[in-house]
């Protein structure tokens, strides 16, 4: 299944907005919402989800958080979560 950047963006924005201020979304939740629960399918989508999340953070539309704190979108590693901007 092919998923566009626009579909990923829309999913991230809807999920973070629905979750609300002070709450976060795991990027894998967005991937699973797009392609289902098959781990092989959603894990292949994760690099694209990360690219879209980075772009959205640079645009000020989401915040990428690691250990509860905003990160530098050009330099972060490991597990991260997404939230609406404060």
C-alpha cells in the first residue's frame, strides 16, 4: 500500500489535535492508523512518518518530543512523540 506525505500529514495533525494540549501521540500510532496493525507494514512507513513530522515541526504545526521535551528537528535520535504546539 502506498501512502502519500499528505495522508501522513493529515493523520498526524488530526491525531495530535484530537489528543489535545499536554498529550502526545506515538508516531507508530499514525502509521498504524494508515496501514493497519501489521507490524511489517507500519514499520516500513516509519521513515516517512518521521520526515513528515520533522517538516511539520519546522513549520510550527507539531512538536517533536523526546522524554517530554521538544527536540531539535534536525538532530534527534531514538523514541519520540508528537504533540500540538503550546
